[in-house]
C-alpha cells in the first residue's frame, strides 16, 4: 500500500525536497479506521494497537510526540501544514472534554488555512472514521484521554 501524502519543505522553504510518508505496516485495507481507544492508546483497523498519541491519515498512522492538550503548539502541528495534497480537515482529539487547547493553536491553524475541529478524543475518533470512509482527505491528531468515564450503560453486571 502506497501513501499519496507528501511533505513540503518546512515553513515553505524550497530547499527541502518532497518526502513521501510510507506506512510501517500493510493492513491490506483501503482506509484505516479507529476501532477503539483507551487511556493507553488506540486500536486501528482492527489488529494494530498503538500506545500513546497518534497522527492518523486514511492510509498511514504515525506516533505523535505530544504529552497532552496543554502541550499542543504550532511546532507539534506543523506536520499537518506541510502535507500535500492539503487536508480537507484536521481533527484534533484533545483527550477529555475538560481539557483545554491554547488559543494560539486555533490562530496558527487558521492562518495556515487548515479547517480544524477540536473535540474530545471519543468524538474525534468517530468524526475521523466517518470522513475517512467517505473518501475525504482528513487527518486526526489524537491524544488518549487520561480517564474514561464509565456509566451504568457500559457496565456488565
């Protein structure tokens, strides 16, 4: 499986050659989906388990070196600005509902012309799956939540 996503020179400098991202494994599937998540990480398409935050694209997944939503900054998101073809949407899973994202992140993404949704990770996974299966050129930057609330509907008695 070959990825069609390329990376432009950093900060639009022409001294960098385009680079193709290549998947580290072949799932023999047309599009990746997030089948589950936990406080530790994510299960992707349904046999690959990844620990920690991830950056996922329809045909590629990468580990993403971000500790939490409060550590998001323009340096942690520059990858998504450099991609070609340009993303239809970047979905950021910030962890839990109460986690806050620095307003400078919104401004950076807006100035780069990146359509963005910032949601709790649970909602971000669902939106990524839906848009990806529709064939959209989307990416999700996902941080596992610190806690997963359990209500009585989710308990097996």
